């Protein structure tokens, strides 16, 4: 059967009113928007008040948003700074290490200059040396302490000549070859050297102990005036060594003298000077038997 023409739509009247109301509101909104747009174009200053009110209304939210944005940017910058600081620290460490290397090289050059100046001083001092040569070896496995010198009779070296470095006495020539010599070091157990206190009239003997120390034995026993730090020099007695050359520094006081460290350590000595014997007549007199001297 065909549908009657009087059949109503499936929409209810309430729905139809709702749709109509929506259209009306949209139209009114569009009309109001158009009026406001035209008014803003015609008189822009008319909306300054509402804009100010709106700006004031959203100001707290905007401030909070700006603060959050600033904090986030600060955090990002902090992270970037931390990463940059890591790379910069690595570069600084490399620069510091390089600076230390350069400083060590500079100190080595300075020490080499001092060594060369000292060597020049050996050659240009008041006492012109017979020869200036390098210590080419030494003994260290026994109580005997010898060193070997790269100069011999061809250079004018003879037995008994004193050997010294820029710091002080090293020893004296014991045996001479054509181009080398053997030196008896002060630390040898058979070495005995007359010495005196550098700033006093205390005289003593410096005896080698077979190690790096010397035993200082006072000639005049009694009150021991020595103290750590006292410096002993050659006294000139015995004839081999020129007086006033540094020998040892007191390290420990004993009952009859002291134990002293040698000032011119052969292990730390490169070049040395061989000097003439101080007083050959005194040596010959000391080595001549008493009966022969009386008979003369």
C-alpha cells in the first residue's frame, strides 16, 4: 500500500527547534562579528579597553608560561654548558699536560746551562786544571770505590793529582794509563782526607766508609762542637788538595765526630777537572822516612 502524503518526518519538533536555534545563533554571531570587524577597522581605538582587560586577565597565565619557558631554556643551556665544559676540560687537560712537558724541557735546559757554566768555570777558574774530562765509569759492588776518568798521561795527568767537580772534591788519581785513569774516590774505605770546618778552626780527618757517607774523626777530642748542616772543606794538609774545596756536610753527630754526606756525588757528576798537586814538597816530606830526613 502506498504511503499517505500526510506521514510526518522522522525528526521531532524539538530537534527541528534545536537546528533552527543553531542557525539563528550562528547568524547572530556572524552579524556581531561583522559589526565588530567593521567597527575595528573604522575606529581601532574603541577596542583598547577590552583588549587591556583581556590582556590583564591572561597576564598571570602568560607570566607562568613565560617562566616555564625560561626555566626550560635555562635547563637546556645548562645541559649544553655541561657538555661544552666536558670538552673544554679535556682540552684544558691536554694544554696543562703540554705545559708541564714544556716546563720540564725548560728546566732541563736550565740545568744543562748551569752544568755548562760550571764546566766553563772549571776551565776558567783561578787554578787552571791540567785536564777536564768525563767520568766514564765507577765501581759500586764492593767496599772499594773507584771511578774511571777519560783522560790519561797523554793529557798530562799523573798519579796523585786531585780530581774535583764544580761542587767539590771527588777524589785523586790513583793509576794512570795513556788515555784513561783510575780515581780513588773519597768514599773508598782506604781514603783519608784532612779537612776543617768551613766556618771554624775545627780540624779532622774524613774517612771513607765504602758507601755514600764519610766518617769525620776529630783530631782534638773533647767537647764535640759539630752539628748537622756543618760544612767541611779541605784543609791543605797532606799536600794533595788545595785548601778550601768543599768536601762534605754533617748529617749525624757521633761521639768522636760525625757522619757526613759527600757534597760532590760521583754518581751525579758528569765532567770533572784534574788539578796539579797542591804541594809536592809536602807530600815528598811526608813520604820520606824520618831517619833519612834526620840524616839529611
